[in-house]
């Protein structure tokens, strides 16, 4: 069964610095998708970035990028030049391509606080 | 911009009552989901529908029942609520069942059972 683990429960950084959030996953599938979502204080969950397992290049969107280390089953989220509004809970998630691929399995989340 | 709409946003009820949550998406997506987020922020899928057909039914108590009238609507009914049902229920949609599809979430419906 697929499993996603985020060991960092909370991180605090100073504005304009870079932060990395860790995520490791378990899967038996050879093909899968990894996602990062952000949940704001209002409760809204928004998609940030996706990594396809068959792609070697790390995905990048705006000031979000991924550190995909397939042999380690690791997908870290890197946020550069952090802003106050980046304060939120960040969820790592995985979706397999097998017949159970309809399920998006989430990690437990990492709370990020960006201080001025 | 919100395109997955949930009602009500907040509901307080007593143990044993029935409650329903409604969800509508205006994205033209084929697949819709209900997720439960507990007090520890853990997100777990409950149900998934594709074009009105149930495709994922996780191990949830039988008092939970989803209903889909068309692919744009997915409701969740809870008969005889229990204290452990207190949580935020999140509706989501995606273009289809393809595993790479992004999910779009509603703002959630918070249930408090007293």
C-alpha cells in the first residue's frame, strides 16, 4: 500500500530565505505521481507542484521547486525567497498509476511559519 | 478563484442527528471526491465518483453515504452522527481518473458533533 511520510511537523524561517520540506514515500508501482499542496489558514487547499516519477528533471514552478531523489523515495519541496504569505501547512501527496490510482494519499503535513 | 463549492461551511449538531453536505464543481470535471480532515490535519479519502459512478469507497462507517446526481454534484450524508465524525469534510474534483490529474478542493465543511 502507498504511504507518504512527512517527519517535520513545523518549520519557522525568516522572510526571504530558502526553506526545504522533506517527504518520503512508499510504493510498489513503477510509475506514480507526487504532488505538493498548500493549506492556508482559511482552510483552502491549493495545488503547488507535481513530479512525474518517470521524469529525471526536478519540477519547478515559480519560487517552488522539487528535489526528487527516486532511489531514496524522497521528494523535497524547496521554497526560495520565502514571503509572509507562504505561511501555511504543506502536504506531500502521492498517486499511483495502478488500479488504486484514483486515491491521492497525503502525508501528515508540515506547518511553515515565515517571520518578517 | 473557487470553483468547487461546498455547503454548509459550518454545522453543529447533536449525536444521533443526520447531516448532509453538498458539493458542486463548475470546472466541468468528471471525477469528484470526499476527503475527511481530522483535528490533526490528516487528510483521508472517503469516496470518489467518476461520471456519477462510485469508484473508490474506503473503509468508512456505513452511516456515511455519498450521492451523485450528475458529474458536477457530489453530496455526503451522515446518518446518526457520532462524536468522532467531528472533522472538516473536503470535496474535490479532477478532470478525470488519470493519476497525474491535479485535485481542486473546496473550502471545506466543518462538522462539530456535541
